[in-house]
């Protein structure tokens, strides 16, 4: 090999290493911390002067609705009761369902949507809850379902975060969806058909992450079912459940994970479970990937 060729290879290697170092320094996610004041203020919200809750009946036990959130954003969803509200013997417990990334609230009610099956089985969880006497409610997360923004699509949000280290839109999507739920809780606790002492939350994947956050940040939630939440840490401190664990000290938590999940390793999941400060916690680890085997729902029957 000639001296000139060796020199060229060395220069190319140096350029590649330099480019990689530049990308790592400026375009990857780096850990950060929130101050105590930032943590205290992060999930606060201004109660809208007018919630503008609009309910439209679907059946005698189900309604679709819209309302205005803390920043005037329009939120949509559905609420289902186990029986017509006029026939209930008293206030019933409530399950708040949070859907997975790329899905929508409709997955809590239907076994398929646009010919695509509901692989998260969230519709079956709703059915189990309703059969157990719960009401069930779900809304579209920000940037999902009817709340998609054509100028800020979900693939772009994730691409910007993973390739360029731009986490702002991702964090705001999760952060503001949690606050949308807090605004909704203000309305829910005023409903005579609902038992405000029994507000529970369940979520799959992104919804599992959101379920832990909502329960940690709002004392009106007392039980949590978090299914395959993705691993997040201090690189996404604002929306990582690990940042807010203290708020779960008085909650009952069921964590369901997979041993071959591409979004959270077994050690990640075990660390999350061990870090939960509550004594009322249980961990179910299943064989499989991020999309759990369909029969996993059978293991949740005793949760209701």
C-alpha cells in the first residue's frame, strides 16, 4: 500500500470520527435534571374559564365528547358506562384508558380500525372493566387520532428526536397529554355517576408511560396498570416516570412487561419496578416483544 493511499485512508477515518463526534456532541440526547421549582411547576395547568364539554350520545351507555383544555386545544374522546346512568345503583369506579403511540382512543372500544386489528388488546381491557361495573373513558393523545397536526406528524417528531436530538415536540406531546387528562379529571370528579374515590388508569406502551406520569402527578388517581411502558430516563427527564417516582408512593401499581421488548430491556423493566416506592406493587413479566401475546389480558382479570 502506497504512502499516499495510507494517508488518504487515515484522513477519511479522521473525518468520519470527527463527524461522529460532532453529531454526538450536538445532535444526540443528553441527560439533564429539573430543579425542584421546575418539578413543582412542570405539570401545573390553568383551568379553562369554560371547559365547553360537548357530549353526543352513541348508545344509551356511551357518549362521545369534546372539551377545551388548559391551552384551548380541542380534546376528543368517549365515555362508556356499564349500564345506562339512570339505572346505576350508585356511583361507579372509573378506568381512564391511555392508548399506545400511533393509535387513538378508538382502540379502547373496537377490535379493529380501518381493517387494522387492535393488537394491544385495549378493547378487551375496556370490556373487562365494563363487565366488572366500571365506567371507562379515553381521549386522543396530542398528535394522534383526530388531533393529528399535518405540519407536525408523529414520524417527524420521532425522527427529529432520535436523529437530531430535538426532543421538544416529543416531550410536549406527552407532557401536554398528561395535563389534558388533569383538566378532564376536574370535570370527572363532579359527575354524580362516578365514584371520585375510585379513579384508576391503564395504558399500553406510550399510554403505560402516561399512566405512570398521571398517577404520580395527580392524587385523584389511586390505581395504575402500566403495560410495556418504553424505557425513558434523564435524557427525557420531563416525561420519564423515573423523575416522578415519589408521587407513586401511595398508589397500587401493576407493571406488565415483556422479556424481549425492543423498547425496554429486562433490566430496564426490573429497575423501574424496584424503584417504585409503593409497597402495593406487582410485576408480571411475559415472554414476547413489545406487542404482547393476545392472551396476556387474561392475566389482568383479578385487577378489576
